[in-house]
């Protein structure tokens, strides 16, 4: 919450000062308006996450809430919570940073380039070591498609245009297809499946609760340390609905905090629409590289046990 307010204030001050690169930054908004969400889904998604809303705290907040949702599914929580094999509980910061790095590589390289294929193939190879149902893969992709849409909807905030929502859906479903996850091509049908799957599969598990607490701690350690922790915790919970919070055994945010979060999130989106982030290729990658001291290759990223895993060669098209 403090990071959000600080970002909005900084953006407001920059807008008032009209910096030299103001026009250059706003050019990204004009470019977005020119693009087609079906043909240019990668460029739109990369510009949105890497330029318009590039703030690391924002990415990690979305990621944390999406993770709550994944471990709320009764068959996913126990897999992610395995100690010694999936070190979410024992190495939370590295686990989070590695996942956000992989997302950054995919946002940067897309779903169709050789570099993007290498990252997707590595993720696929790592996940094949777990017994994951195909519907759980679909649900994970669905959280990436719809959580950036659902959270603003829940708060009553205008965040993404219809074309931007469409582009994000297209982007992540194409990533899913490259991964081997079959997903309907109809955006609204998949959204209904997403909502129905939560109703059918959310169940409180010990692993799901423990992983959610570890994820919350990881976010607070980085963005709301010390006396800001209660505020940061309330902020994260204001981004969740009651069904999710009940499943992961968290109390809802207070009505006052929900209102404050709505105001702050609305201010953030409006501010970034005035002044997008700087034109740096590593906006969505660099914040998660502390473990490596540089931008690593995707083959280097992951828990130690995964480094020997070799993706299967891609089949040449017939």
C-alpha cells in the first residue's frame, strides 16, 4: 500500500514537472492504440507490463494474489507445498523471483520466438516432474488471463481497455498452447470455466494455507517491512474476494481499507496512464535478478534440483 501510494505520488510530481522524456514515454500509449489485440497480443502485453505498468511491487502483488488462487485449488496446494521438492515454504523469495523472472522472459520474448520457446519448454519440463492435472494447468493460465481484469473489476476501477483484456487473454492462451495446454479460443467461455472451476475445486488445505502465508510474508518483507506490515497485509487482502480468503484462512480487509485500496489503485492506474514507465527493456526482468547478479538465461533459473532437467526437443512441423 505504501509502495502504491509512493509510486502514484512520484508519477504525479513528474507529470507536474513535464520532464524532457514526457512525450517519449507517452508515445507508448499511442502505439498501444494502433495495435490489434488478436494479431499483436505479444507487443500489447509486453508494452502494458513492461512500460505502462512496469512497477515491481505491482507485478508482485498481482502474482501473490494469483498464487493464493492457485493454492486454493485442492489439488494444487499440496503439490506446491511439498517441502524439499517445491521450496515455496523454505525459499520463498527465490521461488517468487525465479517465477517472476520466467514471466519476464515470456513477456519479453513472446510465445512464438525461439527464445520464448526455450523458456516455455523449460517450464514445461520442470512441471512434468509433478503430478498436475490438465485442468489445473488450465486454471493457472486462467489466473494470468483474468486476475489483472478481475481485481480492478472487484474494486470498481477502470484499468484495462477491452482490447488490452483481449490481448492478455490471447497472449497467455497462446503460451498455454505452446506448453501443450488446450484452451478454448472464446474469451468469455474460458472466463466462465475459470469462475466455475473455483466454485468446484476451492478447498482449504494445510499446504494451501501455509503457502499463502509464505507468499504474503514474501511480499511484506520486500514492500511493507516493519510497522508497515499490517497495512501491507490489509492491502493484499483487499485485492481478494471473500471466497478466496476463507479458503486460504485469511480474514478480509476492513471496509475502510477496501475503500482506501480502491482509491489508491485507481490513482495508480490513472497516474501511469499519464506517465508510463521508462523505455528500458529490462523493466519486467531486472527486479528479480538479485540471486544472479545479472540477467540470467532461462536455463539457469529455478531450484537446484531442476538445473539438470533438459527440455524435450521440439518436433518439427509436418
